[in-house]
């Protein structure tokens, strides 16, 4: 039996308002932008890489990144992922945030393998901080909780069906796995990584810049 075709889908059309430095995916981290770090992480591990950016950034992104195909994103992350799904015919897709630049090959491999088995998976990590319910002021048992990350992997037809159902019903979710769960499909968990921090604020960016120096040394 032939191996299913695979695609990495990277939504990168956001404005980066909270970071305040223009489109977040194009903020530099060392010698590369956040987006370039993510694209290079997938290079050679999937059959194709498709990136969705804002209309204003298509030409610049296409000129700077040769190992991915650029398309125009939508008005929200959810709409952007739907555009990405419509742009590929790959059987298995992995969705990953451009704001999580430190993506290890082992995490990609685990996600792909689990997607082939389960059809829908997300990287996740145990919650290490103590938690409290602000309403009741009671502690929350963290043993059963997981912090959801990306990448998230899906059978293409399953994720497309979930997005179309959400579009038709006018509802949204914070990630693609939540849309798939609304169809009644279980989403398996795979081990994520403490390296998969998400760059959202200036403080996050400063931390990522410090981490990037050791990341690059380990990669050489």
C-alpha cells in the first residue's frame, strides 16, 4: 500500500496586533523570520508545504521562501485554514502555527504517524502549573488536563468537513481539533514539546530570541 500524501498547512495571515511589529510571521528571529523557521522545519518531511498570508504579503513571501507554496489567507485563522485545505489534495494534513518556530523533527514524525492511525491528533503537554478556578477559588486537578499545542494532524476530508460544517453553522473554535470534536470524532493526543512556545507578546519574542541562539547551535 502506498504512503498517504502529506501536506503542512501554515496559517500566517494574521496582523500580529498584540506583538505590535506588523505581520507576526515576518518578524525576524535570528537570521530568519518566524515563518521561515517553521517552513524549514517541515522541508523534506512532508510532500508539500502550503502557507497562507495576507494579500499584501504574497509577493514578498513568495520572493523570500522558495520551499513552500503561497496562497491568500482569510479574514480569520479559521477562514485561513479553510483556504489552505481547499488549496491541497494531500490525504493527510498537518496544521502548524507560524508563531511556534521551534518545531522539532521528532514532533512532526510523531504527529504524522499518529494521524495515519487515528485520523485526528494534536500535540499536547501536561500542565505543570497549579490551577485555580477564579469563580470558586478552588484548586483544579491538573492531572487530567493537557495544554494543547500545534502541530495538529488530520485526514484531509475529515478536517475539511469540520470546517465546512462550522462555516455553514456560523460557529468558531480556538483550534482545528475543536472543530473536529464537534463532529463527534475523537482527537488523539501525541507528545508535544516544551520548545513549542508561542510568540504572542514582546516578552515572548525576547524569550524566543534568547532560545534561538542555543537552538541554532544545536542544529549545526
